[in-house]
C-alpha cells in the first residue's frame, strides 16, 4: 500500500532538464493529484501483481462512499 504522493512522486517532480512537453505532463499529473486530494479523503494506492501490475487509487467521498481510479503498470 502506498500514499498518493509516493505513487506519483516521479511523475509530479519537476526537473531543470525537462523540456516543455515533459513539463506539461508533470503539470497534468500535479493537477490530477490535487483533484484527488481535494475530493477524496483517506487516499491509498493498492498495487496488485509483480510485472503486469494493476494499481487502484481509492479514497472516501464526502458522502462516505468509495471512489477512485485504476491504471496498469508494467515493471521489468
């Protein structure tokens, strides 16, 4: 189990050597993390698998329900 900040750490880190396209991608990931944090509490990331990984980002809505998103990762 990971926090949202841990999961998105590389994707949201701006580097001096990034070109404009990469800077825009970083800004989109920073915005995604911000939206998740503004709308969900108790955010957690669950990773299932070892090479082909399913990642689930889940939090609690203001109404008490669960919401989030999922993605696939490939680690070699």
